[in-house]
C-alpha cells in the first residue's frame, strides 16, 4: 500500500511519526489537523497530549483552530503581521478580557462605542460591523446598551453574551476575526504555541 492511498488522518499520523524517528526533544508541527474530520482531529490531539506527558517533549505548533490551541497548549503567542502581540497561558489570555464578552452586530459600531461609558465597562472594541464590549456580569448591562443604541437611532441586528474565548482574545489584540484574516489573503496569520517542557 502506498502513502498516497492513505486517508488524511493516516497521512498526518505518518508525518508525526516521521518527525519522531530520531526522538527529538523539540518537535515542530505546522497545522497538523487542517482539513481533518472532528474524530480524527481529536485522535491526533490525544496522541500529541501523550507525547507531552509520556516523553516530556516540547512541541511548537502553529494552528488557526482556537479550540485546538485551548485544548493542547500551556503557552500561547498570538502573531499578527509578523509580530508577537500577546504571549501567555490560555487562561491568562482570556482573563485579559476582564469579564464576559458582549458582542453586538451593528453598522454603527464606532458610534455606539463612543456613547458607552461607566465603571462597568472594562473594554470596548469596534471592528467591521461589530462591537465587542467586556464587562463583569455582562448580561446585566445589555439593557442599558440597547437603550443607548435605541435613543441614538443605532440599529442592532444581534447581541450575544458569553465567556471569553481565544477567538475573542485574538479579535481583541488584532481587531480581526480568523475568518476575516483568511478571507483577505493578505496577512498569513498563525498562532504559535509551545507545549510541554516550557521553561520560564
């Protein structure tokens, strides 16, 4: 059986195995699960976890998948336009948001941002038809945001409240979502992760 007949998941496993033949102390993986189905992705994630736990290997991984980064990594660097804009553990990066994330879809994001103020407001960032607001107990502040928008003739198409994710952190630091970044074809953004054996 030739390698070209293997499934995508088998090819990824083979690539990882090839990188392990000389028992490296540091392994670099570039987008190891791109294009794979969820079950195969999870299988490869678990295998990478085993390498870290059993062999004490340091793995440096690049990926666009936020859930992959959150599951695998103990330290994350967000690289944007060729520069590291954030570097910390996943939890510390999410804590930077300062509370819950309130995401509003509106064509007047900048205008609404300028109208919001008060001690409850931790951070706000407008970007391409979206306003991201962070606040403790975010759901309590949605009514006042909606009232402010209505009183100033600003239409809100949708609003959501959630705990911060790594994607929220990425948007916070770069002003762009992963989908926007990939669609532009301009800046090849990758998040670089160092897992296991990290020496501070």
